[in-house]
C-alpha cells in the first residue's frame, strides 16, 4: 500500500489528510495537538510522534502548516521529516510560504535526496475535505507527473506554473489581491453603514455590480451580518501572506507596492485586534463612527 505522511492538521490540513484515507492510502499524521488527529486515527491513520516518525518509509510527505518558521521546523528542524525520509520520496509543500523560503527549502531537500513539489492551494476547508482544491504547482514536469497520484485526491484542478517557486509566486499574488479586496470591502461597507444606506440594497447592488467576485460577495454578506462563525482564514494568516507578497514585490518591482503595503498595514491592525478570528472582522475596526475612540 502506498504510504503518505501528512503533517499539519489545521483548518485545511485535516480535510486534506482525510482525502488520503478516503482514497486507500496508508497515512501517518502529525500535528502539534494530537486532539486534531483523533477522528483520523479512528479512521485508520497512524499517529506519529514527530514529523520524522511520520516520514519514515513514506512515499510522499505532505505538509500544510502556517508559515516559513513552521515549515522549516517540520522539514529540517529537530525531528523534522527530512531526517528519516527515504531517498526519492516526494516532498510536497502545500503551505503558503514566502518565495525565498520555497527556493531555500527546495534546495535543502534536494540535497537530501528528496523531490520537492511546490504546491500551495486555493479553496476553503469544505473543498479540502471533498478533494476540490485548486493546486498551484511549481515543479519540473517530470516531478509533477510522479506527484500526480498524490495530488489528485486533493484537487479538482492542478495548475502548473513552471519551476519550483512559481506556484508560490502565484499563491502570494492571489492572496495579496484577496487582502486588498477584503480590506476594501470592509471600508466600503463601513461607509455605507455610517451614511445610512439600506444595507440589504447595498448587498444586492454589490452582488450584481461590476465589483462582484466570489470573495467580495461572500465577505460582504458575512460583514453586514457580523457573522464570523467558522473562520476559514484568519487575520493573522492574511497579514502573513500579504507581507510575504509585498516582500516579493519589493524584490522585483522598481516602484514600492503602495496598495500592497496598505493592505499589510490594515491587516496588522486586524491581527492585533483578533488574530485568530475570521479576517472579515476587519469591518469591526473600520466601521467606528467618526469621533469615537478606538
């Protein structure tokens, strides 16, 4: 039976790990908190004591963690997956990391005999659990073909952008655009509220107007209702991704990314206000009437 190690069982990773069980893989799982693995263990996953334990004997190692630091730790830190991974194993990084980290990690893992697949994802947790994510892949074509049997259970679409790092470049672009959109939605709705507009009518106009997008529509509804239950993406993660994207922009563009920087500043405030809550809580910051104190 084909063996997969899955490391990181957060909002997205939990459902992704479950997809391998659904598709008949032998799965070892690790997460900082074992409680998040309990139902997966009940379904047949093996609990691993460390990333290294999970990776031992695996044909593919898949990680879905929060940031560069977490990625570095689970791959090449103490008891990291690379310590026990067999030569030729696929190292599939699905986390949203910085471009610099993606390149550095790929080089380090290649030196250890692993095949690195840069594969951040787009989609909400329900898409992760149902195998309908879009994978944004950066890898050599031959490596991608090897990895397809391990990517297919997770995805409805695989987009191959080119060499390692290119998937991460697009993911950071995507998430920076999202940060700008969502912050703009919050400010626009706050203006409408304080100006006394009928918010039901505002939502109808947004949903049928030229600024509509799935993300704008979804967040507009949640913001107007102040319904932030079941956070799919937190303010802290949005801030992190926007900051990674701005760092990439500054390495490539002659002009400072002014709008991107503004989004980073906006989400720094949201992160300070409610780091682990839904990113849409931005509206609670920006909607205070003029003359009130923060």
